[in-house]
C-alpha cells in the first residue's frame, strides 16, 4: 500500500545568520523527499513575507518548515496563529540565526542536516504562544535596557560574534539606561515601580544565556516566566543586577520574578518593545496573554522541565 506523501511548505530566509542555509538547502530538501514529503520552497523576499505566505497558504499543507533565525520563526508562527486553530498544522524549525534561543529550548540541533532529520523523524510538541496586544511572539516580549540591541545590532556583527554581539552592544549603553514608571497587573497582584527592564518569556535562554529566564521552565504549561528589574540607584547596584542575571540567581531586592498566564502593563509614556528580537512597536498599554499549547513544533524528544 502506497503511503500518501506529506505536503510541506518550506519557508527559507537565506540571509539569517551567516546565510549557511544556501550551502545545505539541497541536502535538506533531499532529506524531506526521502522522508516521503512533497516540498514547496518559498524564499522570503522582505520583512513579514514569511508571515504573509504562511497566513495565506498554510491551510493547503500538512506541515510548514522554516529555516532562519528566531525572527523568521516568529513570522511563521504569527502567520499560523492568524489561522483558525483547527486549521493550523505543525511547524518544523531549522535554526540558521545567531543565537536561536527557542531552538535550543526545544532541543533542536544547530546542525541544519540534523535538524532536517529531526523534522522527518520527530513528533509534534504543543507549545504555548504569546499574544501581545494584536500581535504574537514565540519566546520573549521585552522592554527597557538592552532590548533595542537585538534589532539594532548589524547582521554582520551578529554573524561574527553570535550572542556576544548583544552583550558588547549592550555594554555601550550601560551609562544611558532609562527607567520607566509602570503599573503592572498579573495574577491578583498590582506592582507600581520604575523599571529599567522587563521580559516575559517562554524559553530556557535569552541572547544565548541560559538560566536567565528563571527556574522550572516548561514550554507548554500555560504560563510565562515574568522578570521585572527595578531602577538601580548607582553603578554598583547596576553591576549587582547584571551579575545576578548572568548566573541566573535573580533573588535580590531589584527583581520581581513571577509566573503568570496574563500580564497587563500601563506606562506614563509609550515604551519600545521587542518581540523575539525584532522591534514590536512603542506602546503605552500592553496586554500579554498565554495561549496554552496553541501550536505544535516538531521535536526529536519531548523537552523536559528546566529546573
């Protein structure tokens, strides 16, 4: 009995990271074909092209695979989330970016050929997806210190230095850190403070740094890890904050660390946000909602809770 071929839309950003996917694309497609897949390739042409093509065409396919950085994955997921839930298909990810935080969280191999085999022989894992006002994000929404680094750092610098590019670029801005007076509502708590940084995450790492998102992280439990950092009074306190973040021990007086499925922010001014490393607009009011297990990603093994 002949097994029906699985129709796959393969969305490729050829400029992510070092552009290495160009060297492996034939091997990847060959793996898919040998895995009984009928492959349609779409090369992204511009910003948001991946989002548009997935939104318009994903219903026709059994799976969507993308190759690119976290920004490309964000576009694919956003396009998929705009489709009604019953019509969404699993997503396969072949990381090709500079840090690939979410791919690391899912245990997806950095080697592109291995990642392709992972998709063919893998299983769907239902992941939480974040809604940010009327937009979506995969693993992080953040504001404040260093967040502009991810979308302002030049691609060439990212290619050479990887996650160190974020740290080096961020270090230049240490003496220009701005604070934001905000009211934050989550669970049954209201927090009013001046914050220099905040991140809402569903990942075991950010900027390539593990443990920075907290303990007991699970990607499909219906809650985000929320980290808010109060304004320090001087450089010594700032150094203390950075030190605690780098070792993943954010227990000091400057940190609010919570888990929540819904968070609301109200600020006195419009604040720039980043979503999965890309500019997410400036907002005075933000509502973030966790859509539990809203979309399946292909993995070789079901990720375990990170403690």
